[in-house]
């Protein structure tokens, strides 16, 4: 096993996922340098966005990262098993009755409601060895965090000193969105109720908004994994994941032939098709399917790179298989067992996401368990 992934030999796998850990560490260093002296924490929730906590965390530790964020307690325990003294925050607060687990493993809950604060305060009062906690202030997501109108009252009666105050940007990937400036102003004002307490405001994209202050800590997330934190502009991050799928079969079809379930793709003239050993059970989303109706509406479908040529999906992404139109691909790239590129070589995780009508977060965190995983520079 590699973390919680079974080891599958590349020659036996339908698809191969290659993860460049040097690129991953390089992305962290770039974000650290942009932080301008603030702590650069790494978000490794969702199994390090699909690349694997057990491989990601040691690489970041070696690069100098000392603060990590996860979503769930079970993830935090996995990170703690890899590092002794690192600071580990659990973004989703804590479930009732789990405070002793946090204390036993030196984990810090991010508290976002009066109920959580009250329970943690009671536990901390009875257990002086309890680790410090963070306070989450909601400035516009309406998801987790203290509502702004409750912040002053909580700060005035809080019986413990928090380690950190944080909020979360709702639209950081759009630098022109006025909500960024509004959230910054609100957080700056509300932070005033917690004088001298370190504060965290920026996520990956927020770090690239020139008018946004980094405060004392940034929380580097999806950009670590190679996604573009500056949509519409050149990606400053290095590519971390590369996904290749094997060709299982080639066939020539006549004009008017259908492909895939329900015949949603129709050949426009004689075409050559390749069937790939990858599907939605491997995390490649069905929404990337290549259907006639999408083409008629000008909606992009998924593509694969075959010998450097972009080859469109032909029909529905099914559980284990994808058919692509390889009519224009070079002949020497087409043979049973050869691989085609699903992510990589300029086909970025951002483009793959856009063609599936989603975001790179979903693509990364959906990366499947049936791949042969190759870790470069572990």
C-alpha cells in the first residue's frame, strides 16, 4: 500500500497516474515566497487533493512547511502520524464529544459556532494541556464560521486565548469581484475584537490579489497541486499530476455510426475510434462526455492527447471506458496498449475541469484508486 492506495503495477493498470512531488514542493515554495514572510500553511484535506497524504506531507515537511490544514479529524490523525511537532488545524470544527481526541493528538479545531466554542471552552478549562484552537469568522460564505454580529460578544466573553483568527474568501479566483475588498474590510474590522491574535485571510488565489494583505498566515490549497490560481492568466504553478490511459481497442466506423450508450455521438464521415481503459469509476467525470447535442450547442467535451494531437471524446464516458475519435492522430501513436494523455503535456487540470463543466478541485479529488500510481522525487 501507498498510504491508502493499493500498489498496482503499471503494466497491469488501465491508466497510470504520475505525481511529481518536486513540482508539488516547488509550488509550496513559490506560495511561501509570495506570502512575504507570513506562514505558508498547506491544505492537505481530501487525501491531499487526491495525491495522497502519506506522500504529500513528508515532501512539504522537507521543504519547510510546518502548518497543515485538513477537513476531518481522521485526516488530522494521519497527518500527525507523519510529523511530530507540526501544527495541524481541522477546518470543520469538531463533532460533539471528540475534544479528548484532539487533545490526545495535539490537534487544533477551527471553531465556528457558539456551541463549538462553549464545548471547547469547557473541555479546555478542565484540561489545561488541551491544544489551542482557532476561531473562524464568516465574512460572506454563509457556510461555517461565526456570523459577524456574534463576533464582538464572543470575543468579550471568550474564556481562552485562540491561536488564530481566520476567514475564507468566497471569490478569490476573480480578482475583480468586489466581494474580495468587502471581505477584507469586514475581516480587518472584526479582527480588531481579537487584538494581538495572529490572523489568516488568503487562500491560494487570494495570495495573488495584490490589494489583499496576507496577514500572518496564508492557506495554500489547490495551487499546490498545479491548478491555476489566476484564471485567465498564465499559470505560475508547476504541473503536479499527469494521467495517461491505455488504448484497449481500435476500430474504423462508417459515416452515421453511433458510439457509446444511447448512441449520443454520431460519426460525421468515416472515423477511427479508440477505446480507452478509464471511466467515471476512475474519477473521470461523465459530464465530459462527447455528445452530438453538446457539439450542436458549442459546448466543449473532453479530449485526450494522442501523439500530441487533441482527440475528442466520442459518446458517453462510461464506468470503465471512454471512446475517443483518433482519426487525426498520428498512426505511430495508435496501437493496443499504448497510452494517451488525459491530464498533462499542456492539457491542464483546469482545462480538463472546464471541459467537464466543473472546477479543478473536483477533478483532483476524484482521482481514482485503480490507477497505477508513480511518485516522482518521493
